[in-house]
């Protein structure tokens, strides 16, 4: 399988997953979306193994690292500001606390993973 065939395959799997999740939500069946996501992830991973071409290189990984870090920074700052603003305005307090706590949880996760990867050499990762 080449990259274009894999892209079509992955898109088809995602469409089917979306349909199954939509059906599960409409019938109030919480187990169906979990099963759909699990099977979809496995199918996409198996399909990716069958690709003979190079899918990623060092440049792709470096770009991904920079994008991930920037998205993390933007979300944490935005969630913290939105959460504290909602709490301070006494509007949608539950949403405000959810955003503030999710920002705190992400900062803690970042610190844990940063500590873990800083103690290991890059080659082991």
C-alpha cells in the first residue's frame, strides 16, 4: 500500500468510526463509541504498517514537536484565562473550574513527562 492508498483507507475508517459514534450517541449507548475508537485505532495502526513508503522523517518529527509545544502553550494559557475570567465574573462557574483544573492538570502532566524525558537520553526515546 502506498501513502495515497493509506490516506484513503484511514479516511474511510474515520468515516465509519464517526458513523458508529454518532449512532452510539443517538441511542445513548456509551459502549459503542469506545469499541468503535478501539477498533478504528487498531485498524489504522495495522494499515500504517502495510505502507511501504517512508511516512515520516526527522524534519516531520521536529515540526510535530514544535507544533505540539505551541498548541500546548496556547491551550493552557487560554484555558487558564477563560477559566479564571468565568469564575471571577460568577458566570458558568462549573465551566470555569473545569477549564482552570484542566490547565493545571496539563501543566502537571507536562512537568512529569519533562522530568521523565530529561533523565533519559534522547536515543532511548
